[in-house]
C-alpha cells in the first residue's frame, strides 16, 4: 500500500526536527496517530475548496463551546487549512430538526469535531440522546480511545498503554424500550453477528497496523449467554484469521478489578457498547482524568472526533478552568484523518510539551493554570518552533 | 489434608460450641452455616474458632446446599437447608462450586430465587496493612439483585441477531431504594448516590431513578445525589473518597462492586451480604472455591470473617463485630502472621490463632 509509506516518510521528516527538543513526547503520540488514519480503505474527503478542508463543528453544551473556540484559535494561529462549518444543536428542543441538520452537514463534509450534547432526562423518553442519534445515523460503528500514561501527569498507576475499541451503535444503546405492563419496563439489548464481526475485524486490523500483540475481548457471556456469547464467538472467529495476534477474553467485572490493580497487562481491548462505556471511563480515570484523553468515532464513510469520555462539564462551563488537552488532541486526530499530518504533529507536540515539560496543568490534574494559560502556552510553543507555513 | 477431613473436623467444633453455650440458651442466636466447597470448610472452621474466642452468642447450624430435583422437575435446594434458613433467618455461606453442564443453574442463583435475596451489599473499606494504590476507601455498594440485565431473558430473533431483555420494575426499584436509605440511616452514612444511565436508557433507568427520588423524600436526613455510571467509574478511580453509599440496578452493581473490591485489594478481602424478603439475610464470601489450595491450610479466611462481622452488625451485636474486626485488621497491619495471598507465608490455622489471641486480648 502506498499510503502507509507516505505516512512513515512524513514522520521521519518531522521527527529529527522535533525530536531533539521534545525527547519522549514525539514517541508518545507519533506512532498511534499513523495507525488511526490508515485503519481501513477509507479515504478522507478531498480538500475541494482551494485546498482547504471543511469540517463540521458542533459546539454542544457545557465546556464544549469554549474548548472548541480554543481549537479554532489554535488552528487559526497555526494556519491550518481547515474551515469550520458550525452547526448548533439545542438540547432543550424536542424536535429532531437540529440534530438532523448536523447529520446532513456531516454527511456533506465527511468529518466532524464535536462537544457533548446534553441529554436532559426529565424530557419524555421519546426524546432520544442526540449524541446517540448522531452515532447511529452515521453508522459510526467504532469508538477508538487510546489511553497512555503521560510523563507529566501524576497518577497512581504507571506504564499504561491501552487501546480501547468499543462497538458504538448497538448493544444496550439501542434505545428500544417499552412499558408492557404499568410499572414494568423492558429495555432491549441487541447484539448482531454483522456488527460484532465488523468491530472485531476493526480491532484486529488496528492492532496489526499499530504493531500491537494482544487483543482482549471484554464480555459477560456467563450471564448473557446468547447475546455476549454471540459477540465472543464472533471475536474468536476473527481472531483465527490473525494468528500473529494473541486473543483472550475476560469477564467485565474481573476486567475492572484488574484495571485498578494491574492495568499494565492490557494491550488492545474490544467490547460491546455498555462495557465500553465503563472500561473507557475507568481507563481515562487511570491516566489522569477526562481532560486528557481524545476519542474518535469511525464509520465506513464518516468520522467524528470528540473527547473520549464525552463529558458535558456543566459545572465548570465558562469558568476558564476546563482542560483543553483532550479537545486539542482530538482535533489533532482529526487532522491526521484529513492527512494533514504536519499540522497534526505540530499541534500535538506543542500540547504535549505544555503538559509534560512546562507542567502547566489545569485544576483537574492538580495544577492551578487556566484554560487560556494552557492555550497560550501551546501557541507559544508552536510559534517558537518557527514553522508556521506550508514548509512542512 | 483433604477437604473431607476438614468437613469432619467441623462437627466436633460445632458440638463444642453448642456445649459451651448451652448454659445460657437465652440470647444465643442460631445461624445457618453453609461451609461450601473447596476452601469453604476450612475458612468456615476458622470463623467459628474466632467467634468462639470472641464469645459471640452465636450457635451454628451446618447445612449443605446441593441442587436436587423437587416435585414437578424444578431444581431446588435441599428442604432441610431451606427450613433451617427460614427458621434462623440469618445465614453465613462459603464459596460454592459453579457447576458446568450439570443441567441445573448455579447454586447462588437458586439461593437467590428461593429466598428472594433482592439486595447485595458490599462495604468496601481500605484495609490498613494491605497496601493498594488506593487508601481511605470507605464506601458501600448496594446492588439490586433480582432483575435488571440479569433476568436471563434472551431470544434469537433471526439468525445472527440476539436480543437480551433488561427488566426494571417499580416494585423492585422501590424496594432496593428503601433498603439503601435504611442502611444509610442505620449505619450512620451521610449520603446515597443513585447510579444510572438514564440519558441512554430513558425509560428503564428513568423508572429506577424516579423511585429512588420518591424514596429519598422520606429520608430527608440523608443526602441524595444521582450520577451517571460513566462519571462514577471515572471519579471512582481518581478519588474514591467522594463516594458513600451507592445504589444501582443489577449490571452496574455487578461491575461497580467488583471495581470497588479491586480498589481495596480484591475478592479475597471483601465481605458481602445478601438481604432477602421476610427478614432473611445471607452473608457470604464472594471469592471462588480455590480448589488448588483446598485442604492445604493455606486459605485466607478474611473475606468470610469480614462477612461474618457484617452479619453480627446486622444482628445488632456491634460490640462483638467491632472486636473481631479490630483483631483481624490489627493482625493484617502487623504483617507478622499473614497468609500467602496477603504477602506472608503463614498457614490459615496460624493466622486464625493469631486473630483469636488478639480477640481474647481485647476482652
């Protein structure tokens, strides 16, 4: 394949320039960024408008709008050839017009960057979660999250490097509920063979492309024998086609116990929707919290990038204390997806330098810096690098 | 020594306890003891010795539970076990073997169905002396144990599409919420947090949440909060001290209670209690039967012992419970006599003897 070699040569170009100044930080995120992009036959949308990409931006609620404004600021400062089409989604409305507009915009542009849209659960149950609607309509079947211990952040556990691949469209999040008898509610969890095979295949391919050796399937098949049993069986079938990768499985409650005592043992984990929710939040907590980890939702035709733990952060909204790292790193993942690797590495390295070397931390990781302090520092690092034009 | 020898050792111990306590028959409460399989008999023996040393007013009635087929072809527990539990109301259970392809459901499930054990309670307290990355953990998880995702109702709709049904009912949700608040009140806890995913499962978790809110109205002295499952997981691994009592449906409870057990050191040191209808309560150790060390005097009785302490507290015998717990924690903190899984190389009997000694010193 021609494409990966292009990526490799690009990273070889960048590394010597940045390697000296940044030591470990380039290694930390360099490899993973390459892998994420090239995971399927998907080609990112071409830059049709004068070589500039158009990306849908959904500010969402809580800290979303302010963090995405910072992302735009950094992009403008670094002369990134990306224009944002902003689509607002009002979570207080009962109609689905807003979210349908957003979905149409993403279909048009192919790529989106979003904040979390709040789900007010005092509204009638027919008003479904907007985020979920977006994921299922666009068939963003894989949620990928890479949890790595950052050298500059103090945590209880060290040497964590876990890739979590979570089925993103079915399982417990099917939103199929009914009240057959008054006072008795049934909620359906759907597991299908096709989606389980698809996500397992995605996981193994990603593991192979990023050079990882082990995939662990997380399930509860001892209790949900048919549902999770089907998922496990599909994973095993796919595993047989990848003999170079070790496959094992673990029950979800044991998994969480192992994660809080020995998280170093995990490599790549694949699981259905709800367990993915639990495990990804546990892992995010282990590496330092929701402000540090970016997440990506991939489908065959579309990709949406956001923070991994999808928090609205209402209590810290507009107080200039939110950690912009997760959103900035998510925007870098988006740039990689658009094959703008130069800019991606530029911003990513600046963020990691700020995190690891200047140790400018926001309150959630124990520091006293404000959001704008961190963003200013990122821009200073970018500027002092000197390369702000298309030389890269 | 094989586990059979351990089992036969139990009977004389029980008889001895009965003899010593026969002189004051009033005030003695009889408890059904189910030793279980594997290391079950030896750890039950250890617990009984410690209780004797603490002079706890407990008489043990030993019963075995193996599934038998009753009239009508339904699997059930032996009638003498059921009768004993119904009479005594309180039980202590060791680990039970999960049968594979035995044709009958797991014993735990049978017990749960027989006695309608609707609440699973796990207090997770950091054990000083058993180092984990988390210190100062002090929370209780209360999990609804009868319905939710574990209703076992699954269908294959068409080939390749499976549906599992999660059942949430008003009655069960109200019952567990009431138990949670009463537990908080009786054990001087300040707040109860309902854990849910009502943003996604609007109707089912929405119903659970509504019932919790309604019950909270009657317990104004306890603070009630609601939190999403993912937020709880996220915050739990960063700062577990912010949680007090957590109440939740079945699946989240399963995952979270094991997560909390992992925070304090695993299933080998975690107590657990199951509360049923009609005042029945069965306290148990949640670890496995460990067949590889059964009969070798290597087992760690801490989990069963702490569950027995929970039982004493449930019965109102707080002083005895505190004494035994202090003795146990002091032994672990001292680090001189520890079983292999706690990092030492003493035998189970030595560990037990050390705790007995400390209990007697605390008199």
